[in-house]
C-alpha cells in the first residue's frame, strides 16, 4: 500500500500548512478524502526539510536544509528520537526506530546528504536497502562530510508518518544546543 497525499504524489511532503492546521488526505484508510487536524511535530519537521520528490525527475542539486527549531516544537509523539553509536560499517542498532518506520529487510531507501543533516527515507527506487538484520546504515559518502567516525554517537529523529529519519551528527547537535541556550539567555536579559 502506498500512501498518497491529496495532490496524488507518492509519500512526499505534507499538504500546505495554513494557520497551524493542515489538511491531510487519508483515502487509503477508507475515511474521508480530506480531514483537518492539528499541525504535528513530524509535519513541521518534514515541511521544513523541503525534500525532493521520491522519484526525482532530474538530477538537480538540492540546496541546504535548515535545522528545525527544536526548542519551539511541541512534544506530540509524532517524532521518535534515539541516540545511537555508529559501528565501523556505518551501522546503528535502533530497533525502536526501525520498528516504528516498519522498514523490513530489503526495503529500498534514499539517502539525502545536506550540509548539516542526513535524511534517510523509504523510496521505491532507492539505491540502498535495509539489511537482512535490520539496522540503520549511513553510507560512507554521507558519513565522511559530517566527520562521522566509528564509535561516534548521532541523534536519530524518525517521522514514521512520512517514512523518513533524520540523522544529526554531533556538529549539528552542538549548533542546535548553542542556539537554544543563546536564545534562552537573550530572552532572560531585560
């Protein structure tokens, strides 16, 4: 079963966000074609990523993606987080994340490299596969630019509703934490 949004594209970005409410199509579940519900953390994060279509029409270069402002996101359980250690082959064991995403051995994946994060998402024509023993695999071409080495820890943020996960290397975490604390100290200063 392939989920489709109201515009008919396969598992892409959510529909337009309007005044903190979003219209989401759920035709595959037998419900009405459009329902209204509150904006979730996953929708906010995925919308901010501005990912290319799952089936890119051309090999256009994608610009850098902004980091999500995690300090302002409500905790609504639409995102699942884990911290994992990268082994020598770029694998991370995170059964909770893999189970939440419903990725099975052989599932095809896309890896999208950006200047600050790595996005891994389900894609019917993806170049990568979930291994026989399900693990998150960060290919070497994605680890190298971020300085991710064996033994390093990374933050994994999964959006199961969108079949994707975001890998935040330590440098991105440093930047987010620094921004958060700078904003907090500025807010406290009269």
